[in-house]
C-alpha cells in the first residue's frame, strides 16, 4: 500500500513533508516495532512521549499519523482528528480477514498454559491457530517471533490475529497492564476467560481493588455482547461480578463445577463434561492447577463448537509450554528438577503444595524481581518457609534495586534458607544437595532467557543451566 492512498482510506485533515511516495504494510503505536514498512501512530491523548517519535524516525518509519502537528518532524506527517477511528479503519483495510473466533485469557496465573493447551487441542484437530502472549507469537504451533509485551497494542492484535487461511482461531493473553491502558481497544473478542485472581503487579495498580478492576475490564469493556464469559468456579467472592455481567447480557459459563471438571481417582482421570463422564488413562498433566487450566481450555473449545469426543481424543497429547512445570529427570539421584515461572505468592504456593508427595516437601530455588511489587517478598518468604524443605534464596531480575536488600526482605520471613546471590551458583548448590527421590523446583524465571541487572540484559536460562550441570 502507498502513502498516497492514505487520504482515500482515512479522513486526513492536513499533510506535511510529503515529498516522496513510499510503500507501507503495517502500522503501530509502539516505536520499538517500527521499520521502513511500518507507519508510526502517535496519539497526543496518551502517555506517549516525544522520544517515541524520535525513535520511530530513527527506525526509518515512512510516515507518522497523529492528531497533533510537530514542527521537528522531517518525514511525512498525516494529521487526523479522531486517531482511534482512523487507526481502526486503516487496520481493517490492511488486515481484511478477521479471525473466525477470538479467545482472550486473563488471570493472575495460568494464562500462558491455557492459551498453549487450547492451541494444542485445536492444532491437533487441524484447525488454523494464531496465539500471542508471554512466549511470543505462534502460528499453527510454530513460533514466528518474540513479543515485547504479554498483550501488545491493538494494532498488533490485528496483525497477529490475521491468518492467510479461512476459519482461523486467534487466542491471546490479556494482561492487567494492557487492560488498564486500554491496549486491546475495540478488537473483537468472542470468548473471554479468567483462570484465577490473586495479588500481583501492585507496584503498578497500587492496590488489589484496582488490579481486580483491570482484570474484569476484559469482560465489561471488550467482550462481544454475543460472547461468552468463561470463569473458574473456584474463584472466591466473584458473585457480584457475575451478576453484573449477567445483567449486561453476557452469557457466563463455569469450569470447576460438576459440568466441566477433573477428578483423580485410583490413578485415573475422570473428566466430567456436562452429563458425560470420560475416564482418561493417559495424561501428561498431573497437578491440580494444570488440570484447572486444562478445564478452562476444554470449556473454551466446547464454546467454539468443537466436538466433545474429538477434544477428549487430543488430551493425551497435551503438554506444558516451556518454563511451565518443565521437568528434567536427574537419573543419577532418581530425582526431578522442575523449571517453573511461578513468580507470585499464589503460584509459588500452588506448585509447592502440588509437588509435596507423601508429605515430602520439595526443595526450592527462587528470588523476587526488583522494581516490582515489594509486598510479594514477605508472602513468598513465608510460603517458601512453610511449604519447601530446603530453600535457596538468590537473585531473580534485580533491575535497578539493590539485590542484597531484596534477598533480605525474603530471608526475614524464611530464616532457615541458604542465601546465594549468584543464581547459577544457587542452582549448582541446590543440585549438589539433592538426595534420592527428591524434587527441586527452580522458580521465578521459567521461559526467560535473560537476567536483568540494572540496564544490562545478561544471557541466563534456568533450563539450560540445569541441563549442563547434570550432564
């Protein structure tokens, strides 16, 4: 598409510095994603800054569309009145095919796993899928690229949801930050799911009420009126919210009740789907919270009109995404080392309790991130102290905080833990201490490939480090 076509597609009030016509193929409001084929969108009513425009120009954007004129810009500048309206019109012209159905998943923990499970079920049944979230952007199970945000701006949602083939499903993670900042915009959502809700990101949201309010916006502000709300029946104190969305005309469906739930009995998994009971002999997912996330994915599939028995047939093939209960067998000690992203109090407690077998607690390596919710440190210290056998406190991503003070915040509530600042040395020590038939959990970073210390991003991969140590 040529820049000269913009005036034919959107209502442009004025044009500045337009000397040479150029091709473009996408638009974005994220200056980091700009290239020579991507127009930068700047909205004066957001928290966007002048430096973002400068970064977009540096990244060779062919033009800028804005609702404000800037004198210092020396590339084509298209001025519009209603930036949101014109952006949407332009997106619909660039990406003419919207997904057949779109599913958005929110929750404190489990978003990535639900998106992953849902994608695997659909892919196994030969449906075309696109997914976006913490692990990146995937098409039909194949990774296309990383994403710098769990939930990108809505221009990127249009881009990621676009599939060259018909009848594709788009599944994405909806973070509380994105919902609070209205990054989803008017992107159409057919099914909105919530896995659970507990404390997280209070450094940003300030309090738990604001955090919950942001999560619930997925249903009140973004879900289609003909859409479905998928809710974990185990979530406490959610009845008022359910009443509210029901009054709005939103259809609510629950998992975790007798109509959609797993029951583990005599080594087998009974799955109750509506009035049917299925005995599943083989399943790669075993813990309580894995099964909860799988229930959520199954309910979403049913609402997408996928045949019940076909869903059942895929379940033995479903596996966890990288960095989520990722198991490494330590054959020398007949033990297991588990890499997991658990970085919230609720997630840490769940994984420790679920891997306590025959009253034998697992060992734990973990830390807390810097410049993030400091309230978590006390809670996670108490949880580690209560539910882990041996604890090794180390650095996570200290960022610009003093890592010594972060560790002290945790150690205050977990006094019997080992303090080993260097994360690699902490993992080595924990592995050296493993006895036969023990479980070691390395928590907090999961799939991440870097460690952030001040302004440096150092290569660091928990999974690869463990593999090298035990080889």
